[in-house]
């Protein structure tokens, strides 16, 4: 019921591919959230991925890299529905 985590059930799978790149597969119920809430959800998810990788020694992020985030592509049924902006990985450009 925590509003910060609203929408996390929409995420099916998160894959950290390499070099600060994340692939996110989502369910179609993601569209029940506003674009702003979807973007906040992805930003929160990025923070979780970065923190988990760093805590487990699986990736080395500089402070600048943490602030920039991870290049993220969001898929629904194999189709890209959103991706990080080129100059700011935390800003998501949604196609729908």
C-alpha cells in the first residue's frame, strides 16, 4: 500500500545487461499509471538495481554514474514502449 512502490507489480523482469544498461519487461497494467508515476517507478527501480549491484560488488558506479542512472529500455510483449533519454538516463521517453 506504500505509494512509493505502487506499480512494482507491473514489472515482470529486470535484466542488467552490462555497462550500466537495464532491460525491463512489464505487464500491460503499467498503463494504469500516469506517465509521471511510470517514470518515478523506473527511477526507483534504477536506484534499486544500482544499489544491489554495488552492495554485491557486481558493478562499480562512480558518483556521477549513480546520478546519471542506467540506460533503460522498457518492453511490453517484446515491443519497446519507453527508453532513457540520451543525455539523462533517468528521464524516460514513453512511446505511449
